[in-house]
C-alpha cells in the first residue's frame, strides 16, 4: 500500500482498480491524528492550565484583565471577581476575562 499515490507512477492504474480507496482513508486518518496531537491537544492543555490559574486566584492577588486594567482582587464570587483599580474604585469582572497575575506577567517578560 502506497501512502502517497500521487507520487507513484502506477497510481492511475491502481485508482482505476479501486485499490486507492483504503490509502485515501488511511491518509485522512493520519491527517486527523496529526491535527489532534499538534493543534487540538496543546490548546486543550493550555485552557486547562488557564482555568486552574483562575481558580487559584485569591483575595489580594494583583491581576490584569483582558482589557488591560491592572488591579487587586478584593473579593471572589462564583463567576466573577471584585477588583479594586484605585482607592475606593472597585469593578466587577467576569472570571473569564482575568488572564494574568502581575507576578506571572513579570516572569513571562523575564523569560523573553
């Protein structure tokens, strides 16, 4: 079985005989497996790590929101944080829009 029928000189004769059907199925499966291991799986790992980091955030942590607002967590609720961005100025932000703590951002900058 040739996995690359386009590179084979006998490919037109094999395609006429119907032997190429299995090789095309195998190629499609190989492509799906490659996409899974090189694109989908790493993204899932990154999302799980981000979710764990959000769950670990607690009162007093300095964070950066998706909009670039820097602040300190004053209270945590089930789906959102209360963040103090200045003296007596507090905003409620959804947990999914808080990405980094200040210490994480500094360590990312040092690595580069």
